[in-house]
C-alpha cells in the first residue's frame, strides 16, 4: 500500500475536506459510498454527511487498491471484507485471552507466532 499522508486530527470531515485530503473527486467519493459498505459517513442532524478518520483511511485503501494495485470494484470489496474479518477475529481473540488465568503468557505466545509468521512470509 502506498504511504498515507498525515490525516488532520479532527473528529469529522466534510466531503470537500475528504476530497482534498485524499485527492479523490467528490463525485467519486459519492459513488464509492454506494459501492462499499464500509464507507458510511455519519449523517448529522442538519442532514450533512460527516466522515470520520476511519473513513479517510478506508478511502486511501480503496484508492490504492483500485489505482495502484489495479483491483476491480469486486476485488476491492472482497479485500475490504477480508481485512474487516481479520480485525474482528484478532480483537475477539485478544478479549478472550485477557480473561484467562495465564493470559499474559498466552498473549506472548500469540505475539511470537505472529512474528514467526511474518518471517516465513518474507
């Protein structure tokens, strides 16, 4: 994945700000909202859409997959869902491990296994 520029430390971004940060046209962002379920801005009481920092990161990921890695729209959808599943499995496993008697020991083993897996992938 290409390097993501620093994202301003704000709670919410307008579509114009998101467009400027990511260099993706507004009409493209609106289209991506209809295609990618993970890209869902919050609607404020005024009816305006506001994007969170996570949304900005998702836009960068979509942009990289489509334009740099040459994925199709369907390929990007599968990739995003796979990443979402990995995150949810990892976080639930951590929560489960912290409530066990030897949780610190098990977490250390898990970290070591992750490190070994990275070494084998190289």
